[in-house]
C-alpha cells in the first residue's frame, strides 16, 4: 500500500472474500434493507470492525498467538502494544 502519496482516500487494495450461500443471502437482505449494494455493505462493515476497539480485542483474544504483535488503537491508528516506547 502506498502511504502519504496524496491519493485522497481512494481505495487502492482489493481483498477477496468467500461466503457460504446462507451468508450471501444474509448479506443481500441486509444490503437491500440498508439501501446499498452488497459490496458497499461489506466494505462499511469491515471498516467499522477495523476501528472498533472491542471487536479488535475479541479477535486478538481468540486468534493472536504472540503478545508482541498485539495492537491497540490510539487516535484511530494501529500501534503495536508490545512496543517499549509507548
């Protein structure tokens, strides 16, 4: 990813995701209810989760293997919690 190149908030990276038929149906129904496309709904949900400290902590409790790689949010920025200089 290019940092600090004045891209004006453009999306520059694509990530693929696969869903079951049941999940796809739920996504489509929720997107329709929220008056947006399924892609926009997934994008907004992902962004919301990436910047929610409670969700981040849940994921890290379940999946984080190395304490040195745990992150915390400080003013909306990811910071390694294992750093000594914080």
